[in-house]
C-alpha cells in the first residue's frame, strides 16, 4: 500500500507545537504558577528537540503452530504471548472502524499527535484533582507497545509504560516519525496486531479466536465493537466474567455509538448491533504439549519439543531456543501421521488399557527418511495433580512407601527416551546386530554353526552366577527349547531365535563389532552402565549376553534400527518435522531428513532376508525354517521383516516389524520397576504392533524387499568329504582338512555303520567354506532313515506363534 504524502511544513509545525505543549505539560506538573510562561514553553521545545527520532521496532512475540503431516490438522500451539500477525486486508473493515471510534476519532486527520486533543486534555485535567482525559493517539499507543517489545532491559519496559511526562514526550516524537514513514493503514495494521485484549490474547487474530472462535475478517459490528472497547482495560472489561460482561456490554455500546457518530455505520446498523446477543466462547488458546488437540498426541509433541531444544539452529542456549519456539511465529508441519498415530493408540488401548502399571509402548518410523510417524502408549500425557493424585502407587519394591507411579498420567518420554528414561531390554531383537556384523565380515547367510542345547562360551561372568556354567565363571547360554539343538544357518537361527547360534557368532565377529553395528543403526545406550560396556576399555568384548538384548533401549530406537536395514542400509536420524516455515513464510533447512549410507546395500538386504523368517515371510533366497511370530505376514498382508524379543523371567516383551514404508516396534515393560516379577506377555505387545502396522499400511502400495545377491547368500561353497562309517578321529581329520570347523555330536543316531563310527555329517554334501560341520555317531542299529541331526535346521523349536502367541522359543 502506498504511503501517504506528508507535508513537511505540517510535520515541522507539529514538532514545534508538540515541543511547546510539552513544555507546558512539564511546567504544569512541577510549577503550576508558571505553567503558561514563555520560559516553560522554551524549555519544553529544547527538551523535545533533543529526543531521538529513530524508533527501532522488533517483531512482537508470535504464536507457533504444530500441524500433523497433512499440514492442516493442528496438533498443538506454543507461545509466550498468543499473537499471530495478520495483514490489514484480513481484518474486517468494521474492526478497523471500531478501534478508531474507540480510541482515536481523528486518526486520519492528525500526523501522529493530536495537538487539539493534547490541549483539550491539558485544560480538562487542570480543572480536576484527578486525570480525566488522555491524549494518546493510536499511533502513540503503538509506539508505547513497540518500545516495550523492543526493550533489551527490564527497566526499559517499565520506562515505556510509566506515567511520566518524559514518556509522553518520547511517544510524541516517535509517533510523528512513524506517521511520516508509514501509511495510516500500515499503522492501523501494526496497532491491531500488537494491542492486548485480555485472556492471554494479543493482537486481533488471537482476540477473534479467543472470544468468538473466528477469523478477524469475519467479525460482525457488535463483535468488533466489543473487542475495540476492551483495549482500554482488558481485565476490567473481560466479557467471560460476570461483572466484566456487563462492563464490556456498556463499552461495546459506547463504541457502537461512536461508530455511528463518525459515520462508520448507519443509525439502523447501530441499533441492530446494540440489540444483538453476545455469545462469548472465552477459551484461552491451548499452550504446550500438555494441551494438544488429542491427549495421546502429547508424547509426540514432547518428542518434538526435546528435538527442537537440541537444535543449535534456534539459538546458542536452551533459553534462546525455547524463546524462538514460543515467540517466533513458526508454522511447523510435523511428521506425525494421524492415521498411523490413531491406529497405534487404538491397538495399544485394545491390549493394555490406560491405568495399568505395565506400559505398552509403540513407535513407528519411516525407512529412508527417519520421519517418526507414530508414538503411542497407554498413558495420558499430563502431570498428576499432587493435591488430588490420580496415579497409582509405584510398583517398585525399593521405592519409599507412598511413592506414586507413572500411571495413568506422566510426561516422561517413555517411548523415545531422555532425561531419566534410559529404556528397557528388547531381548532377541538385538540378534540382528551380530548378524549384520557377520555379514560385513564376509560370513554369508548360509553360514552354519552347530548349536547345542547349552553353549560353553569364552565370555566371563560371575562365578556360579546367572548364566554361568555350573562351577565356573564362564558364560553358558541355553535355548528356550531343546528342539533347537543342531546345525543352523542365519535364516533358521534367526527364525527360531537360537541363542546358542548367536553367542558363538558374536564370538567370531567380536562383541565390540556387534555393538558398533548397533550404534550405527541408532541404538543410543543411554544408561551409564550400558555406555561403559560399549567401549573396549569398558569391557565390550566380555559382554557375551549383548546379542540377547540385555541393554536398555526404546521402541523408537529399535524401530529405527530395523528401518535402516529396510532402507538398504541408509540410516536416518529420527526426526519429528518435515517442514518449518518462519513468520515470513521462509522454509528452513533444519527440517530436511538427515540421512547417510552406513551399511553396504547387499549387507542390509541380506539382514532383511534373514529377518523375514521370524515373521512368516519368505524371499526367493530365504531358507526359513523356525518362525517365532509367523502370523505377522498374513495379518499385515505386505512383505515384512522383523523379530520378537523376550528377556529373562519375561520382564519385558518386544516385537519389531518393518515394511519398506514403515517400521513399527513395541515394548511391554514396567517403567517404574524394571526388575518386575510380573510376566510381560507377547499376546499383548505382538498384536499391538502388527495391528498398528496393518492399519497404517492400508491403502499403501505393496513394495517388495529386494533379495540379496547369491554371493552374500551362499558364500564360497565347498564339498564336504564323505566320512560315512569311518573312525571318528579319521572323519574329524578329513573334515577339518577340507577347511571346515568340526563338531562331534554327543548323541548317536540310527545308521547301518558300526556303532561308534561316523554315521555321516550334518550338513552333508556342500556348505560354506569355514562353516561348521557336525559329525554324527552311529549306534549300529542299521536304520536307513535320516538322522535327527540332518533335520535340525528345520526344527521349529517350540512351534510358531499365532494371533494369541505365548512365549517365543529361542529367547
């Protein structure tokens, strides 16, 4: 809009007269007897002339909006002051007219300072012991607010609003400057965007929302008049209170009469407006994550808030970053997918209602971008009222008596970790880490190891402690079922979750390498003890149980680890935003995905190929046998990969499942008492995970996982010598000489060979170079049937888990 043409002489006259009047005002306050003397006027003019003429105006605090991934659904609002600047074109003309009628009839006639008004106010105030009239124009009022918001010191804020002649002089000087630089419409726009309206509403946009739940362009005459009447004393004229409503109505009618008198509306419109019934919504704008549009969005909002506070882009300190968020007027499109989020919350509540001490936590991440699509838990994101607590007592036996737990209300980041939340054990979902480490070192998927019922490892533990071989300090893990005994490759071992395959595999590739794979996949090791164990100095290579998932993690970390593999090895930092626009509409780069290729594509594809086995899927290369959670593929009805996990004594239960488009992980645990004696059941967490994924994937196209190449599948295959009916020592020597690791079975099998001799090998024919070959011993009974050992890779352990699974085998 073009600025008005200003008359230089008129402005100069205004400055001179203001200076003279200022002198009169000063003198009247200090020396009433000489108030009208020429000396006072001269002093005032000189003082006024020395005031600065340049007013630096900073943008007033603006409210920031958080939207769902659709860019439309409002999740939350965050602000120090509820204000959103709008252009004058988006403010109803009646609102513009109403504020002029209420505060400054001659707004379009004066040059920022109403000299007649000053003289009138001076004369009126001299005739009374109390001030009865003011002479501040809209421009002067805007200057006062602008000075306060631009202040860099608390005392400057006080000086901007204190009732002194010096303050009035400064406002006059700046008002003339502003009036010479801006058009009347620009001044009016700035004033309406900065003025306070009470109930936490600053500016006309917020006021329209708070009191009438509408946009300022849609205000009616009576609504505009009421808002304009409130500016003078927002608290006193608050229409949401009983006494304030009556005063607000009187002020409204006063403004309507003024609108009529200045010709803004007709007498008929004035009469109708005064007769209109006022309906006030009176709701303050929600502020922060405890006031999200839906209660279960609060945990995602909190994840966003913690992420924002870590970004140096928004300031050098956390204080600066919070101020930017709550006053910068950002439009933030988050990554939360309403469909996925609602599916997750529905599934969580279906299997574990809010109010239980056990926390059923689910997180969903998009492979290839790291965008967090869902975070759900059976909790309310709110603080428990200490005066009227609703939370149950803590289940932790070590907690002081009377300690309240985190259910049903908490603001702890249970799903994502942070603060005091270090996470929960995720069990055999961690078996993927030594598997990936082995693939990186050249071990193929077909790599075989003889898995006994109990494996005597080289890892140290406490003498005769949990997991120790009797009478030793050696770590000796067992399987969940004796049926898992036998030779396994990566497909069958991962599918059936064979502990005594993965502990020796970890020995061969190195525990430290396995841990580093976990780190590269995004596992954060938040507890001090876990972090210590992840370093060589801290004893990483002595951490035998690492592959069994004994360290603490979160559903978000586990989901993102498997999402990285589903994205062909491209790791992406989990982020809660996909677009951030500042007040000017500029898009910030900070919302872009933060990804890097951390694993070779073929390694990631091979890991996913093995991970298809536990959840009932196959590829063209998969040799799946045991399946711990085989129902998933049929329920989700998309290509899937994943793994379940259970810890000692069933203290936690976990499942992670991924497609190419979404990875979902869930953990069932007791956040208040990690050492719980309650059993965490898979028939709670498993269906919550697969139903979340199923419902979130509805309508999305099917995307196939790409099978790995033959080299990483089979590796360097070599022929196994035929040692049938040979002495055991001879058979062992021949097989070892062919380049294989040799195990001799402790059990005898039916065979035509003489008792005590070699009945054959498992596997027979061919296997991977350096792989494990077991020599089976004949019992001499002459059976021609295959030995049980030859079928070992096909044993399903304790059997598959269906829609109502029990404890999974091999964990």
